[in-house]
C-alpha cells in the first residue's frame, strides 16, 4: 500500500515539476513567435515561425541577426540587422 502511494506521489510530483519547468523555459529562455506581416520578405515569409534565444539578450547584435523587441499589441516587433562599420 505504501509503495503504491509513493509511486503515485512521485508521478504527480514529476508532472508538476515538468509543467513548471516548461512554463519557465517558454517565458525566460526560449520564446516562439510567428511572423505576422511581410515586411521582411523574401527572407521571412508571412506565417513563418521563429524561436528566440532570450539568454543572449545582453550581447551586441551581429550581421544577419534578427532582433525581436516589445511592441504594444498581440505581436512582437521584428527587425533584421546588418551593422556596417564606417
């Protein structure tokens, strides 16, 4: 009886930790976005999905990086960057 109780408790605890970990990763490490407009065609098409690595937010952008920033409303704002010296 105790073994069955421990098994059920362990499964429930594992489920709760898995769900909490998933929400943490989705909001703080990797965030998914969908391209809503065609301003970056032909590189990104309307309806394309991108994953943003939020752990690298403090580094300087490199040539060809995609920048996502907060924008009022439903969608994030996306911009392509091509820094050129001089």
